[in-house]
C-alpha cells in the first residue's frame, strides 16, 4: 500500500511568548476555508487517487474546527508541555491517528538551554500514555541543540527507540527572529555543518531503525515547511539522501573488501540506488577506486536487483 499524501498545515512552535530559543515567530492560524482549499488542491494535483491525511505540525494541538475543516484523518505534532490526557482524548475522538511529540531531546540540561519548560521524563510518560490510547506514537528529535553532542544525540535515539513507532530527525537550523539567531551572531552558538548533521543523523537513524522505528524524515525545508527563513545551520535540499549515500558507501567498501578484485569492476545496483552508489558528484566512485586500488569502476543499473542489493562483477563481463 502506498504511503498517504500528507497535506501540511504548520501551526508554529511556540504559539505565545516567551518563545523557546529554537523557533521563529509562528505563522497565522490557518482558517477553515484555507484548510479546505488546500486539501482540495492536493487532491487534484498530488493525490492522484492515493489516500490522504492532514498533517498539523506545531506546538499546540489543532482545534476541533481545524481538524473538521480538513475532512481527513489527521496526524499532529505537538509540544509535550501543551498536551495533556484530556487533549489527547479529544484528538482521538476527532479522528487523529498519529501524535508526534516535538520533543527535541530527552536531556533535561539541553531542554533548559533551549527554553523548553518540560523534562525528558515527561516526554517518556506522554509517549507511553499515547500508546495506551491507541495512537501511533511519533517523535521529533533535534540534533545540534545548544549544549548537545553526538553522544547526547545517540542517547536520545536510544531512549526514543523503545517508546515510539515513528521518528523525525531535524538538525537544528538558525531561524531569523529566533533566540538562537542572537546567540549565533554573538558567536555563542555554532550550528552543525552539513557533514556533522549527516554523521549524527546516520547514527541516530541506525539505532531507531534497528529497533523497528520508521524514520519518516531527516532534515527540514525552512520556507516550504512554513518555518521561516533559515540564516545558518545544515541547510540542504535532501539530508536524507546524503545519509543514505553515506550508508551505501560503507556497504560498498565492505563488499569490495570482502573479495579479490580485478583492476576493472562494475557494481550492479537497483536503479533506485544508482545516485546513492555514485555519491555526490561521483565522489563515491573516486573514493572506492582509490581505497581499493581499482583502475576503473562503473555503477551499472540492474532492474533485477532489489533496493539495497549490490553485486560486483569484472568489468569485462558487463
């Protein structure tokens, strides 16, 4: 079954001041007419017969009127301190099937520095309560927070892995109008580079997926996602693709190292894996040739192979 088309409605992180250090000023609340019109546009332009869900993403839970205006099953992402059991039960009655917590982290020290007024124990408690109510439970984690490290991010992934069904990894971006913007300007905060974000997200995703958690997304698109203007941080149109490319490079190194190789070889892969196998600007091909002493290496699309499967052959046999 194909994944449903999500019609996104950003609600903003902190609906009222004081805002946390991470978020920009929230967008205006969507009107019922706007919600209905956007759903119809997605139905005509993007759904093409596929199932649809409304995605209300922000700090506060959507109202009953906002949920009803979509006319669709809904997924919501809310800040943990703005969701109690009564609100969760209301969302369940209104047809919400997945609740994701915009937790950022489980580390109390990091949460305090981010200006969030809840603690990691509350996030765990809410996750367990949502599961008891029958929701699919999700979480959004944010590597690169002020005071975080690769080790704290890995620990966040381990804690989330036993609690949730889905996860999003959103490396922190510095938004215009946010508290982090001022800290960044004063050189008191350094966001992750793209390379650092890829490395830590890969490690977190490995932990989550090994536990059966579906990683729905890695990275954010600031303005398309309704988050505002990002002025610093690991901005990239597809961090997920970079993470998967890094995983593929490791797989190919292991594959080539496991066997005696002729000077010229081809790596066969599913068509969907070609870009990941080549790497950005064919960087993987250059690295694999150098490390394994190959005179020539080609990536060959092979529709008979399943995604994630690779086969090495002497180039003369291709």
